[in-house]
């Protein structure tokens, strides 16, 4: 289990970031789509990444894609989980995404 203390997160911060998960009430046909969205600080981003790496190590029938962007648009990443593997890929854009104020 990933410990919030190893990422210097207060318990209240860890609870806050857990609120980013949205789970469906029931599957639609044979699938359940889970969503995570949030504005995380760098420590919380590492905490989430470590949690996803632990989930992927469970080797479940599970796949997911996470788009991770820093607020300056300088580091855009793609995290992918696919039935036991975790990938962290840098995304390159010829045009930087614009932030909306």
C-alpha cells in the first residue's frame, strides 16, 4: 500500500485527492468506466502515479489512460495501465495547449 506520509501529504490532502475518482453505480453491459479528474500538486501527482503503479502490479483485467499536464504546459504525460503493465510516456505537442483563464 502506498503511504501518504511518504509523499508528504497530510491526511486531509490525501482525502481531498481521493475525491477525484468517479465510479458508476452499476456496469453498462459488461463494462464499468471509472474517471479521475483533479488539479493536483506535484507531490499528489507522484502519490497518484505510485497508486496506479501498485494497481497495475495486481495484474487484473484492467486498462486505463490518464492524461497528465502541468500548469505551465511544459510537461505533458500519458500514463497507461494495461493488464499488469504501467507506462509513463512524455507527450509532445507541436503547439502547446492553451490554458483557459
